[in-house]
């Protein structure tokens, strides 16, 4: 008679028994699962031709415009394969190739078919653009590597290609998990019910289950996090965790396929698993003993060099940011904060000085088109600066940040760097507009006016549904950017399109600022203060001294009509008069960065400054006479 627990011990031994899977068998399984992904994908495109018809999501007459920044050779290749008949022929050939790979065998010609599927996959991926996803990317990688492994004669090269796929799998799961950890919804376990209630990927029955069983739902959510973050642990303990980890991940993808309709993801990602299992076979096993693992130390060395390069890049980026513009100077405010500022133009003594205040997670260089235009085409004084924590400006205040800190710094900067007697026009974009409004009373009779460029309103988080919805996501974004850039990933960032729209002489510096972790740290600090301040706002705006000018971006007020009302209220708060202007076609950031919009804004500011300067001079003359 068997002792109690005998079956449990046998089950445990089976589950924790290190795997033994040969390389050829692993390649064969991966090859066929990848082919099944491609077959599914091409049959979808062949049966859904409306996507490539005129007006469809993959209409080449539309998607070709998205490739205008690509090199001429790539554009020519895409043009040659993007006709409807050619695209159809490509998918037919891919479906046939995938079907052939389903057949049994281990012949070398299978490698040539796999390489064709990988190469054609790159073409159709670029051709379709919409409807492509991570499963298509994985299938290209798997078919390319398995095809090459079939054809190369070198045993070490075959193992290196297998290790390449295994490394891709480990990175895919681990990075996905660790990125999720930065998201509040994954940490508090609201992500799963949130996804299950969406139309695109939701499932009514599963959502209902999460509501009835919140503790189990939380446990499941955190289990997914642990599984993804800890995926590389399958190599620990001599491969004993390989079976439970791979089984759990297969079940995870199966659930996603059923609940979220991600069928292609199931075959695509599981096609990497056999190669992972092969690399996890312990060296005590004959299969593992024959495996060539020399790619691992080479990869570790490359990773070390890459890390060193990323650190060096971050140091150079920070030096560029701290240095600031060549005409930059420093001012120490009474608060102790050291502010980096630039006098773009002294202007004529009888003309006002326009002082620019930036928005959240923004720098003075965002105003480059406007400041350049005012410097070259007017007699105005022009000054811009970076708030404490941005660029070369240092925050030395030890207590928690409040908006009043920046308001006081702005007023003190003006008193310290703008010549006495010169009138001032405060100009702020986004949050900078609100800071300028609050600083206006502190300037006394030096204030000629306030210009708001697509400004914030202290009641926007209470009145604008759109602003309220994005508030939490914005906090998470700032946190994620700070941590990611702090890890040296700035070297991997590509230059955003809006940076390319700025004047050439500031692009390099702005891109360095964008990739600086301290910018996002300052932005997160300010955003927390903004939320606390704005959510406590009550009543009406108090009267604002001086004349006002509110410049709205059309896309902002079209997307959220409440913003238009709040912009009007900012203008009405100026008892000395104000008017509003809408820049047609402009969006919130583009009103500064796109040259056509920005130069138009500069002209409006110049006209406003001229008008207010005349009225201000008359008013000050009357005060002196009295």
C-alpha cells in the first residue's frame, strides 16, 4: 500500500523535473507554431479585403503618406509591392509557405521557406500598418531566426540563433511586467476589470466575475505581474522552474485568446517557448552538455558596454541641459532657488519687456520661434527663463512645492533682471499662463498686460471632464518617464516630430532636455501641486490687473468646449479690458512649435504690446501728473 502523499510527491517531481528538449525538436515546434501565426494572419487579410479598398484602414493611397519620411529605397520597394494584386499575391504565397511548413520533416529547404516568410512579413507589416501588432513582429523574428538556424552549418551559430529568440522572449515578458509595475492600475489591481469592460478587448462574463470576486481578481492580476516579472527565473535551480513557468505562460496566452480575442498572440508567443525550454536544459543533461552557450558572456559584455554608453550619454545630456543657451545667465531668488534666464533682446528703453513663463514639463526653448521673431522684428525687450528644477535652474527650497513658490520666483526675477522703470508684459503658455496671472498683482504699476497662450484655468480639473480623466494618467506618465530615463534609456529615445518643428539652433538642446530625468521629476513635483491647488478652487476668478490677451489653440477648444468658456473667463477677469484670439488649426503644443502658428502668435503679441505700451504710458503719465 502506497504511503499518503506518494502521488503528490510524484506530481511535484514531475512538475519540477528539468526539461530535456533537443534543438532540432525545439526548432521544429517553434517553426510550425510561427507558421500557424502567419497562416492565420494572411487568411485574415485575404478574407477582409475591404481594409485595402479605397477608404479602408490599409488603403495605400493613405498609408503611403505615413512613409514619406522613410528612405527612397524603402519607399520604392513598398510602392512596388503595395498594389492590391501584389499585396494579395504576397499573402497567398505566405499562406502557402506557412502551410508547407506544417508538414513533417527536418529538411534544409524549410529554412529557406521560413526566411521568405520573415522577409515578406517585413514588407506586409510596413504595407498594412493598421491591424498589425506584436504577434506579427514576433512571427518575423521567430521565422527569421529558425530559418537561419536551419541553413547555417555551424553548430555554435545554430545555438546562438536559438539563444537570440530565447533572449527576446525573456525580455518581452520581463519588460512587460516591470513596466506594468509603474502603473497604478496594475498595482491596485483595477487593470483587469478595466480591460474586461472595454469594447475592444473586454469580456462581459469575466468582468462580472471580477466584480463578484474582487479578492480573487486582485490575486489574479498580481499573479500575472509576478509571472511576467519573474519569467527569467525559469533558468534558476537547474531548470526546475521551467515547466511550471512555461505552463503558466501558455495558460495566460490561452486566456487572452479566449477572453480578449488575441488568437494570433497565442501561437506567436508560444512559438518562442520551445527555444526557451531548450536553452533551459541543464548542463547535466546530455542535450544541455552539447549546447554552446558562448553567446551569453558575449551578450553580457555587450550589455555592460551598452550600459556604460547609456550612462555616458546621460551625463553628456545633463551637461547640455545644465549649460543652457549661450546667452544664459543666473539669478538667485530670495527663495534660494537659482534661476537660469536669457535676455533675448534688451529692446528700446521706452518699450515694455515681454517675459515668458513656460508650461508643465516645458522649457524656454519651446518659445524659440516667438522669441526669435520678437527679437528680430520689434523694439521690445524679451526675456525667458526656466523654473526651478528645469534646465540649469536649481531648486533649493527644502519644503514641499507649491505654485506660489514659482509665482514669487517669477516676480522676483523680474524685479532683479528687468531694468527699473521698464513696463512688463507677462506671457505664459498652459500652466505658465496661470502662474503669470497670479504674478500680475505682484508687479504693481510695472505691469502692462498678461498674454495667455492656450492657458490653464484653476477650475479645469473640476469643470473639464477631459482634463479630469487624464489627470491620473499624467501622473503615471511623469513617474514612468522619470524612472525610465533615470535608468539611462534616454539613449534609446527617438526625436519627437514636434522637436523637428522648432528652430534648428534649439533642437539639440530641447531633445536633450526631453530625455533628462530631472525634467520629468520637476514636472511630477509641479503636477502634484497643481492637482492639489486646482481641485480646491472655488468661486470666481479674482480681478486681474492690466490688460489681457487670451490666445487659444483651435484644437483645444474644439475638443473641449469647456476650455473655451474658461479662456473667456480669464479674459473677463481683466477689468482694464481684454480680447481673445483663436489660432486656426493649432493644437496645444503646436501653437508654439509649428512655425506658421508660432510666428502668427508672435505678431499678435507684438501688436498687443504696442497697444498696451501706448495706453500704459498714458496712464503712468496721468499718475505722475496727479
